[in-house]
C-alpha cells in the first residue's frame, strides 16, 4: 500500500487555471470540487492575474461545496494540504495561504505538495494497490517528464523535454489550425475522424529520456502557410490526425526506450495529455502493463494533492506554516519540511 488509507485529508490545488478543493478519506474521494477558469479563452492563454482573481473568488465557495458534499467539516479532517509549486505564483499563493490559514486556525498538520509529484499520485486514485517500481510519463501543458517511483516510493526525476511540452505542442498546433483556446483536446477530437498516416510530420530524434516538440510545431506552421486555406479546411481531420500521430509516436518511442534502459515493466501515463484516446490506444498496444488515470484526474485536481500529502505525512513529513510557495522545479532547499 503506497499511502495510509485511514486518513481524512482536505486538499487544495490552485497552481494554474483550475480551482480545486477535495476531501479524501480512506483513499476514496468524498468530494472533488474543481472549476476550470474559462475566462482565459478570450485571451488565447492563461493570464496570471485573471487566474489569481478567479482563485480568490472561488476558493471559499469550493471549500463550502466540498464540506456539503462530503459532510465532513474542517474540524474533522486529519490533515490539510495544498499545492506549493511549481505554478503561477499569484495563483499558488491563494490556495497555499488559504490552506495554511485553515491549518493554523483548526490546529491541523499541514503538508505542501509538489504539483508534479501530485500528478504522479493521480494514478493511485484509480489503482490504489498499484505497486512501484513504476515509470511515469507526465505529459501536460507545462511538462513532459519521466519520473521513476522506486519500491520505497522515492521519486526520481529521470529526464524530460528540451523545449515545448507535449500539451503545448497540442495547444500551439491547435492555434495554428484555428481552434479556440484551449485547443489541444479539440485538435485531438478532430483528429479522431481523420487518417493519421495521410501526412508525414517530423519525429525529433533526441537522447534517451528527452523529448523535443518545437520542430514539429514549426513544421505544421510551414505546412499551413504553404497551402491554401481551402485545402486546410477540407483536410482538417487528416492534418489533425497526422500531427497528433507525430506527438503520440514521440511520446511512445521515448517511453519504450526509457522503460527498456531502466528495465521497468510497469508504466503510468499521467497529466492532461494522458486523456488522449490515440495515446491510450497506442500505449496499450505496446506495453503489457500501462495505467492511465480516469479522465477527471488527468487535469489539475486536489484529489491527487491529497494522496501525495498522505504519502509524505506517513513518512513524518509536514510543512512549516512559515514556508512559502515555490515556482521552479526541481527544487532543492528552498522550503523546509519538518519531521513531526
Ligand atoms: O495537466 P493539465 O491539466 O495542466 C497542466 O498542468 O499543464 O494539462 C493540460 C494540457 C493542455 O495542454 C491540453 O491541451 C492537454 O493537456 N490535453 C490534451 C487532451 N486533453 C487535454 N492533449 C491531447 N489530447 C487530449 N484529449
Ligand atoms: Zn498540472
């Protein structure tokens, strides 16, 4: 068992454009109140100030709703946690400071959680008995990284993208093709109707444990520039399918290589891009043992924060209420974890 199932945890996630509050008990999600800020759509990307304001408006109602749904009050929880970083600093501060204030007022232990490590723990929401060692591919809008979770639950950073993240490649490709923000999932949906082998987009060759997606994005840009708009519109499903195929192939090929070098058979793919159907299909074909979170847990949510908080707490790790947020990963020595 990789986390103590007996605890009630209240968790918050506010690192980017989702405000999320969750109450998790005995490893089960009792409440998951997650709101995506669609306000950013008009600007074509996340605006940090708008995100901070949205979190400020949503954090208390989210907690109230989580209490109503779970019928568990803050007095009754064993642990309070929040995402500490990386992320947008103003956005992080809202959830982190709110959670610390609750912990102070209700005299509860507090654990600050790394956002990327929380994504890894999303897999245990659906597969609580999954045993490490596990090779994780975390593919989201901001990150495309490999992590190895060892038998003792230690998490090791293995490597990652040299430029853009896979989700960024989806989103930027979608923007080039004229989909409204956030376009990654819309590009994937359009691609599901097309032929993935019609057009040949480049697959970057990079050293083991690394990725590169910026060349692919540029090649799509030139592909679109060189052709009349009519052609693009008439062939949109095939273009999306072929572009998506290149991203998925690179993710798959590098994961096969990483798993073989590290001699790890159990694979988990987490983060926003792990919702992609074509990715799921191709990974399942290739690996005997590959796991994906439920779609609701692929994007940012506080349930995964709660599970990571329990795993730290059971090892005696809590976070001082004097700690602040951090925004850069990997982080060493920028915040203090106390042994209780
Ligand atoms: O994990 P996440 O919610 O936020 C970050 O921490 O970045 O991931 C969001 C990313 C976006 O880039 C979005 O386009 C991508 O996940 N995404 C998808 C799909 N659904 C979301 N990419 C490909 N196919 C999808 N179905
Ligand atoms: Zn995330």
